[in-house]
């Protein structure tokens, strides 16, 4: 195990420890583009639970995501706070900070007048990751939250790469991000202008010369 995380054997134990209450009602996050079944929040608190089962694959993904929260937090990326892991016979779930905001996708669809500044802000957070060789692994506009501050989330496939492996995966991740397809549910690609706004933000926090050149080649020259 890469890191030691606070672990709870029951939801009751977690709630008593984290918020000092023996029981709280959960509600679904009823907003467009959110995972309505898997993520629930506790009204009146900043606590949310991201549910996963207790099969080996689910346990691995939960701990991978928890480790990514630690890694990215250490390099200053804005992410929801990790409170711990609920591991019981039935589930292996994450307790995370509930961010009451909309994904970037919603702002793109609604043509929000503040979209340009949110795109630049999103780029700043990505630049911090790229500087240290981290890639999200499933990056779309859906996985970026904005509420005056920008957060990256859903980090279960986040990894750190080295050398040429980082650059080859960076190209793939950036193209998938700009295409912004979320499974079979929707496809909301970035316009060229929007892509350049994200790059502007990346350049504010990314100092690695080669990484900057790779991204500029993709964005500005339309590299295939």
C-alpha cells in the first residue's frame, strides 16, 4: 500500500468520527452530468460518499484514487479533500469533500459568460499535474468542477509517468480531453478557441520546456 489512509469499518463509525453524528441522511446529487447513483452527499455537511463495491477491482480503484488525492495534494493541485475510506463486507467507498458546484461541461453547454476564465483556471490545474508527470487518465470537461475555484476529481486512473511514456500518454489524454466524450452518454468537444484558453492556463503553471512544446504543437499546429 502506497499510503496509509483513515479507514472505517462502518458508515456509522465514519460519521461519528468525521462529523460527530451517529446518523445522517444522504441525498443524490441531482445535477446534470453528475453520477447520480454512485455519489451521495450528507446535507448540512461538506461530506460526500463515492460508493464502490468490495470486489478486488473496486478495492484497487478506491485505493488508487485515495493515493492520487495525496499525490496531487502535495503538488498543490486543487482537489476535493479526502477524509478516508469505508471498507466493509459490502463496500469499499471513499469519503470526500462535497463540492457544491457544476462540472465544466455544464458551463460549456449553457454558454456561461464566465466560461473563458474557468477554462484558463482549469488549465492552471492541469499545468500543475503535467509539471510533475501526472496524467488524470480519464480527463474530460465532466471531471473539472468550478464554483469560483477549480477542482479536478474522479482520480481513480491518475498516474505519474516518466520520460517518453509521459509524452505519448499526454498526447492521447489531451486529445481525449478536447474531444470530451463521456462514454456513450454525451460528446461535447471544445472549440479551437476554448482549447487555446485551456492552454493559456496550462502555460501559467507549467515550466517544463519540452512539455510546453508538445502541447503547443498539438494545439497551435494541429499536430496529428
